[in-house]
């Protein structure tokens, strides 16, 4: 049985809260960026924290890092990449990334359910005004 690193879990939860909390009294993107930069195991959160801080060019660079070979597609990282590309006005690139992520999710047998709201936000950002369809038709 693998031991749980409670400090790493706590750091990840704290970073998520600071970067994405809807309550502005709890959100602190600057602290989230500092924690993500100082904790290599939280590298996938750095782009999310930079996005929250409004540093979209830096966020794009951090979020564009590929998943490891054979690794489950990191839905949160890729969803925030879609949102970042949209903020930067790169609508075609955002749509391609969203479509690729959606296809990857279709091909796996398990889904990281807590990350699906991130996918939904990315979908809404790219397909604003279009009818809501969960999966692209072939």
C-alpha cells in the first residue's frame, strides 16, 4: 500500500482554493503562484494559478506541457489551456485543444470527475452561443 503524503495533498488543496475559489475573500492568485513555483509536484497547478493571476502568456507556457507517456489526460491543465487560448484571442487553437481533449476523454475508461467542471467551463468558453452538446459528433 502506498503511503499518502498529507502535506502534498494539503498544498494541492490550498493551491486549488487560492487559484479557483469563487469567493474573492479566499482567492489569492499570487500566493497560489508562489506555492506552485516552490512545489515541483504541483507543476500542473502553476498554469492554473497564472491564469487566475491574469498572466495569460506565462499560463499558456506552463499549461502547454504535455502529459507523460501513457498518462491519463490531465483534464484541469488542458481545460485551463483552452481558457487561456480563448483569453489570448486564439479561438481556433482553443477549439482544436478542446476537441482533442474531448476525444481523449471519450477514449478512456475512467474520468476524473472533479475535473469535469473545468472541461465544461472550457467548452462554454469556446462554444459560447452554440447548443450544449457533451461530445462532438463524428
